[in-house]
């Protein structure tokens, strides 16, 4: 397996995907997950006025620094409440970008609405995904649905486990519709990861590697939570997984707004970029060590 990480690693420091990619590459990563969330929030990048110019410019940039975009994550939203179809249009833009960049896998979260039964939730999602898949057919891009983190909220159903994720895939029933497996979200479930992965089998086309204590979706570095990586790796090897081992670690430094304030000075309110860069290098070495223990690390 080859190591990758998300451009979201640097969203606390920049709204530039080029900046994030350059720092990821400097840390040792040759492969990256493009997170469209920052573009969506800032209305820049793929949502800028000259879409094709941005596509060409970023492609030239990744070639120049020697990093390859191998998967992507569409923006978070409320697809089942998208009455004016604006969120669908924004997500379709991500499909086009992936196709033009040669990215094979795009993560698109399923939707949910308070008060919908599981059956109604599956049906509403079955209606949402076809326009995306029709666009994806032009490029051969896989649309990947994700297992959510477990959240116990009255009157709300969403897909947070392997059996239901498989049910969603079978409900949509399209050759380009598969799954991304978030091991941190799965760590909040009781089912062992190797068992869950065996249920989904060849539908697993991408990963989100992160950790937590089993009670909150905290996106910690592996080994700082209760995630069992032996179960994960064995499960991946059992199903013959050929994709990337992609980190989605967001919480290494506590955000500034959570820590105590100091009116005299704020130069250390956020962790300096130098520390984030050091952590990024550590993240690469951690991933390399994990995969080497199972003789499955690839450059």
C-alpha cells in the first residue's frame, strides 16, 4: 500500500491547496487526497471564476512538486434537503475536477433528515446519487459513500456501520458506486474492523485512517486512541485491498479557541506552522512503519 494524506491537514493555516500540497510533499508524501471542503467554504479553487484555468494550473503545480492526487473528498452538506439543487451542482463540479485531474475515487457522503425511517433514507439517497454517477461515467470516477461516525440522536438515522453501508451500495446499484472505509468512525462500533471489512470486500476503494477513544469522532493520530490497527491491516489484506493508506488526521493540536486566552500576547495561540510540519513528517514515518510491519509498504 502507498501512503497518502489529505490537503485538509493544513486548513488551519491556509486556504491555498497549493500551500497544503507543497507542505505535504515536503513531509515525504507522494500521494494526496484533495479535500474540496476548503474550496467550497472559500468559494475559490474549483469554484473560482475560471474553473478550467484552475484545473490546468493545479495540475501543472502537482507535476512540478512531484505529488499525485489519488482520491478526493466532496464538501459536506445536506444533499437530501437540496431543493434548489445548488449543493448537487457544487458536487458535480467535484466530479468534473476529479475526471480532469485523473482522480479515480471521490468520497460523497450520503444524506439524512430528521424523521426519516431507514427505508425512506435509503430511498432518498437512491434518488440523490444518479446525477453524480451519470457525470462520473464520463470519466470512470468511482463515487464512494462513507460510514459515518456513530451518533445517537433521537429521530435521526444515518449510515454508520458496514451492513448498512453495503445496503446503501446495493440500493444505488451502480458499477461506479462503492465505499470508503473510515477506520476511526468504525472504531466507535463494536464490530471488529476485519469483520466489517469482510462484509464490504471489494467495494472498499479508499480509506480514511484516524483514531479516537471510541466515544467521539476526534480524528487523532493512530496509537493515541483505542483503534486496533492489527485488525484493520489484517482485514485489508484479507479482502485484497489495493488502494491507498490515506490519513485523515485533523486533531493533533488543540484549536486556539478551546485553550485559555492570554490578553498580553497571542503568538502561540495556534501551534506554529513549524510544529505542524514536524508532525506531518512524523505522520509519514508512522504510516511507513505500520505498513512495513506487515510487509505491505510501497513507495
